């Protein structure tokens, strides 16, 4: 038996296993041995050899129910959230927030930031007169020997 | 391959109504026609899903998703093409998507496999019967290992080597060309060989 015949048998092999001839060939041919192990792995892992399996009774009804659920999800509007109590003005409120309040908040935040920057700048650079006053009035320095 | 027994009460539809006419009626909103298609084709889709998803509940979930997709796409079916190919394309795409998601979640290390685990492969090759518990364990391990293959590779291998499809049939089902399927099969077999050889051999 050559490799070509062995491969043909490998494609057809079932629960009865391989013929002795193919097994002998595979024992002497590493490539066909690998092919045989691969074929065995595929058959074992692909549902064995049972060809009579059927879905459980009522399968069509379950499919129908699945379709109904999918259709319901597609058709039903999104349920109002509990957070806003399901009130319709939520949408109008959001729009008003986006149009008016959000820009106003951005402006206020910018102004606050500018004011903070100005204050920090003025506080970090004291006038020279202030420094002199500090040095003159420092009692700790004067108490030094 | 076609199942003719229709169990639920679709009395206005003949059992031999063509798939194309049923699909057209289903697309127009005829629930009975859609049920007829489900009854007729669910065993085929379920068995294909079982090839990829060992647990029957997983295979059934995938089958349900297939028919949900079929319901949504029924209007796009063109009666000139074989219905089975169209359905199997939806089924293989659904299986591929699921396999991708599962592959991302599960990363198994071959080195973790117990030293004597290769014994079941040798037993399968010889056709030796195994104890039921051991046989189930072997199937679980084999299925886990196959999850390491690229989903497209696995689909081609299952369709060709397990379902017995020709490369032309696989091309029709996957929407690919025959040449592309052959190249894919070649690569997939190489990956499968590599995977099988990474399993520790039986101690002799």
C-alpha cells in the first residue's frame, strides 16, 4: 500500500477503525501516521459517528418564541429609566442643558480658571516694598546674636 | 436528506411543497410556511451544529440562531439556487461566528494534557472500543483540541471529511471558489496534523 491509497482509506474511516494494512503503512510512514492521528482527532471531536441526532421536541415553537422576542426588542421603544421617573420632559431637559446650560457652565469654569491664575500670579510675585517690610519687622531675625 | 414528516398542524401546506415556495411564503410573513421549513430542515442543521458544538444544548442554541437568521433573510433567497446550499451557508456562517467567539474565550494548552491522553487516539485508529466514561472523556478532549483550529479550517475539514462534501459543494456552501477551498483544505489538514502530533503519544 502506498501513501495515496492510505490517504483514501483515512478519509473513509469510521468506528471500526483503520484496516491492518493502513495501520502497518502508518507505522512505517510518519506523514501518514500524522494524517491518521489527525483524522481520528477530527472524528472523535466532531460528534463521534452518531448521524441520527435531532433537536428536542418543540424546537419549532422555541424558534418561533425566539423570533417573537427578537421582533419585540426591535419594535419596542426603549423603556423609560427609573432615574427620571419615566417623564417625557427628560428629553426636553437634556436638550435645554445641551443648548444653554452647558455653554454657560463652560464659560463660568473658564472665568473661574482665569481668576485663579491671576490670583496665583499676583500672590507669587510680592512687591519689593513688601519684602523690606517683612525683613524689618521680623523679630526672630533681630533676636539672633 | 429531505425530511418529509411534518408534525405540527400546518394543514394548508403540502408536505412536498418546495423549499423555494415555502421560503417565498415565509418571506411574505406566512408563519406556517416558516414552521414547515423549520420542521423540515432542523435535523440537518442540528446535526451540522453538533459537529462543532458537542453539547446538544449548545447545538440547539446555534440551530435556533440559524433559523432566526433565515427568518430575517428569507426575502433575499433566490429560488434559482439550491435552498440547502443557502441554508447551509447561513448555518456555517453562524457556526463560524460562534467558534470565533469561543476560541477567543478558551485557550487550552496542549502541554496540560495528561501523559496517557494520546492512548485514545491510537484506540480510535484501531477501532478498539473504550469504556463509556473514557470514550466521553476522549470526545470532550478531542473537541477542546479542535477548538484550537481556525474556525474556517475546521468548517472545511468537517464539511469535507465528516460530511463528505466535495470541494465544489463546499465552495457552493461557503460562497468561495473551488480553488480557494482546496487551498484552505490543504492548510487545514496541515494544522490538524500538527495538532494531532502535539498530543503526547501513548506510553508503550
